[in-house]
C-alpha cells in the first residue's frame, strides 16, 4: 500500500491538491484524485469509473508519476513492482533534487560511433537490427498460451491466458514453458512462484538504468517479482534456490539468459536467445 500522506504529496506536487498533508483521505483529497482521473480519462482502463476508491488512488499515482517522467508501468490501479520502483525514484528526487544515478552493470550507453563495438549485453542499434524498433507491432505479435494456470503477479485476481511477446521468440518461449510443465508438478510450479507472471513487453528503460530494457522489444519475461526483487542476490531470491535449477536449465536449453545466474541480481528476469 502507498501511504495516504504520500498520495497527498504526489497530488500537491502535480498541482491538483492544496490541502494539508495529514493522511486524511477526505473530500478535498478525493476531489483531487477525481480531477487527475478526469483529466487523463483516455489513458485509463475502460472500467476506471467502476473501480473502488483504493484502485482509483493508485491510478492517480501512476498518472502523476508517468507525467513526471517516471515509469510506473501501465495505468491499471495496481501497485506492482514498476509502480513501487517509480515511487522510490520520485521520493529520491523529492529528497535530493535529482534522479537516482544508474547503478546496473549492464547499463552501458550506446557508443556514438557505430564502428565501435556495442556493449556486451547488446546496444540499442544491435537490438533494432535484430528485432526491429522498440515498441513496434512485432514486439507483441507473438502469442503463447501458458501450459499451466497463470496469474498477474501484481493483481492475482486476474488470470493470464496469453503471453504477448516478440514474434521472433514466441516459438522458443512456448517450447521453454512446455519443458517446464513436463519438469515440474503443479504443486512445484506454485511453490516456485512460476504461476505469477510479472510481464513481458513494456516500453521502458531498465530499472536502475537509463538505457532501454529488453522488455521494450518483447524479448524478456519476469516471474514472481515480489520474491525475486531487483537487487536481491541468490541468497534471498526464490528463483536462486536449488529447486529452481531445472527451471533455468529449461530456459538455457533454448539459449535464453537469466540475469540472476549471469549477474546475481534481477532473478525474476530472463531474456531471449543470444542477448
């Protein structure tokens, strides 16, 4: 949950609220939330007017963070990993007057001279050559049906019937998931959190970085983000434990790369062949 005082600070920073920062979600705060949503109705889910007060508050937070240049993910009213990360970065900027510095070892700026080698983990020019432009229609044209029941990690009331990904990696992703379904029982899948889908395509930068994420090309997938948080090492991450070894073998058999196994952070994340 996001504290009521923080919601009021966000509303005030965006110019929608002039009341006290008292944590009381009263008529003035609710009125400010309605103003945010009404002014941005085209960007909201179709059912936003029917959403409860708590979900509408999160939508307002997501709208404000997006407008301020942060990346909270889709405006859906659910505070998942991306929303919490964006809020952390907003807090940092409020406290220090500047955005957090990039910290990721794989966040290497593109060389200005195309004749120079791209970063080890693939620069944007290389990604564009191989997969087309980030955010293009090819990035979500692939369709994979999960072979076990999946839920959205940030809203477990919503099921996932189809994973949309880059058309070039859809067959490979399908083969990986079928391998996993053969390797693990339904109970083990639940225990490992493999039923908690953390997203594939997202037009955004790397979290903790300043260059485009492989998610912006639809060639990366996140799993159970709550128990595999960005900076957690294998000592803490659920998918860094021994019983997840076969999970990673299934991906590696298709040439996919785990950032957890390669870098020992972001154990939720796996990215497509050759990256």
